[in-house]
C-alpha cells in the first residue's frame, strides 16, 4: 500500500474489519487481519508472525522481570524494617534492665515513672519482643548462657535453676541470651 492510499484509508471515519481487530486487543488476530486485508496468506508471512510472537515473548519476559523486581524490593524493604526495629530494641535493652531492677527494688510501684515503664513494656511487646526468663525449663544453649552450674534438689539436671539476667527474642531471632544458673540435680 502506498503512502497516499494509506493516508486516505486512515482519514475515513468508518470502522473497518481491520480497525475492529485493532480494538480487540489480540495482537495475533490483528496481524492476521492486516495480512488478510493485504491479500497475503499467513503462511507466506511467517516472518511477521514470528517477529510478533518474539515481541510478545519479550513483553511477557519483561513483565515477569518487573513483577520479580517489585517482590524483591518489597522483601528487601521488609528486611530493612525488621533490622531497624531490632537495632532499636537492642539499644533499649539496658533501659529495660534498669526498669526491671527498679521494679525488683520496689521503686516502680506507683507514680508517673511506673506508668512510663509500663508503656515502654507494652510498646516493646507490640513490636514482638519476647522475654526469655523462665526458670525450670530445659537448658537450651541457643537462648541461654550458662554462667554457673550448681547442685539443686528441686530442679532436674541440665535445667535452668535461676535467671540472673533475662534474655530477649524477636520472632525466632535471639537478641540477647538469658544468663542463667544451670542445675546439676542432686
């Protein structure tokens, strides 16, 4: 088709079967309609169809790469967020230790500081901070740091007899191991 004929065909307002094929959104149908209108057999025009299939494959591959990129960015963003939260929590652990010591000595019974300490505990628990401070459980070197071993008639061997300093976990990650006394049994 010459340029003059092409300009005349595009200037008409009527919808031709080729235009309907363009509106359908199916690229293969569009290509076949164009070839049929031009009077070319689709078997003779396989290079055009092959090129279109190649372009379609390229588009699908690019779309898949973009989806994978977005997932990777979202995953990396979540990991960075978790690392930031854990960093803040680790830096607050000495403050939590001081609050625990004040509670142990009876300094946090009532008053504004007791309220602040309770709010801090609530916020840290809301962020997923878990205490490791249970006596009588089996010693686990992944969450406990044994400082002393002592005989204890009430606690079985290789169990935590006493917590010297509580440990903390966030999810499955141990932020600080609990310092404990381990029982030797009787």
